[in-house]
C-alpha cells in the first residue's frame, strides 16, 4: 500500500521531477511538493500532478502572523491538495486561523488536512536548547506542540518516528503522525538528526512516511522504494 508513503519531489524543476518519476515508473504514487519545486513552478505544477493521479502533500510550512497565514491557507485550499502544513511554533491563534482559512477556501469539497510541524527532524536537543533557547528535550517539546496543535484544530503533526507513539498516546489514534527522516539501514543520514527505518516507523505507530533522499539518492530508486514498501507494509493500519 503506497497510499501512506509520500515521495518528496525535492528537485529544482518540474522537468527533473518528471524525469525521475518517468524513469522509475513512479506514476500516480503520493508525492510531497516542497518549497524548492513549488517556488519555481507555482500552482500549475499541482494541476499537472493531479492530472497524473498523484495524491499531494504541499509542504510549504507556513509561519507568519495569524491573519496572513489564514488568508494564505484560503488560497492554498483552492488547489485541492490532500495535506498542507504550518509550523506549530507560529502559535495557537495561527493554527486556528490556518484551519479557518482552509475550510473557507475549499471550493471542491475535497478535504485538505492541516498538519503542524513540531520540531524539525534536522534538530536535536543541543541545537534546540543552545541556538533557539527552547528548554527541555526535543521529545517533550514535540509532545507539547502536538497537544496544542490538536486542541487548536490541526489534523496531525509532522514529527520524527521516535515521538510518534507518545503522540498517539496523548492525542489519540485519529491524530495523524507524519514522519520524515526515514532511512533504509544502508542510507546516509544527510542533515537529519532523528532518523528511523520504515519497520521502526511501523512499530512506533507512524501513519504516513515521507521518503526523500533514501529514495532520490539511491543507486536504484525503484528498488529502494520497493524495499521501503516491504518493510512498511501498510504501516500501523495493518
Ligand atoms: O531527504 P530526506 O528524507 O531527509 O527528506 C525529508 C523531506 O521531508 C524533505 O523534503 C524535508 O523538507 C521534509 N521534512 C523534514 N522534516 C520536517 C518536515 C519536512 O525533513 N519536520
């Protein structure tokens, strides 16, 4: 079941993303579009992907004053993607207005889930404490962000696999845990600090995997994708 695995299209242009999709026969699989590709190609890209039957996670990680984020979400809602996100660090009022914007801008009746990014998986305790001056352990802060994101209308969070289980305990089974930082045993961690394998993600109740460089940098991306799929199965839905 590939429906809970979003491939990060972290490419500079649509031509390169399309080439990668074609070359590996990744047609119609769920994809994540981030800032790099969206800022280059704009909303037309989303239409193209929808025409090719991809489910889409639009990963723009909005973080601004509540009114601005609310109005931006109203516009993004019109794209009819499956998932959009904000940084939980923007605070409760920003999350509330993001959700309101999303609901008011929905023209198709297609539900777009609002997800809050907790603490980036590229961050560890030391960076969080010493650079950002946010005290405590990453895991405890993630849990706090997840709890208040849920209370203010988010449908789930982006977190590392290491926090997914505790989030489910606190926020309940319906609250989505989307987990980047996924690595096959043999892959490079790159800039990610809190990584995990697909099977560890399944055991720890992650709902959705985000797959980036473990696939896009693999010598054989198709084989790597298949391996993740075998390890992940249908995730914690099985
Ligand atoms: O290549 P890698 O597997 O590290 O890619 C992770 C992808 O997930 C990137 O597109 C990155 O922007 C995204 N992401 C993340 N951490 C978050 C949210 C999104 O790594 N907290």
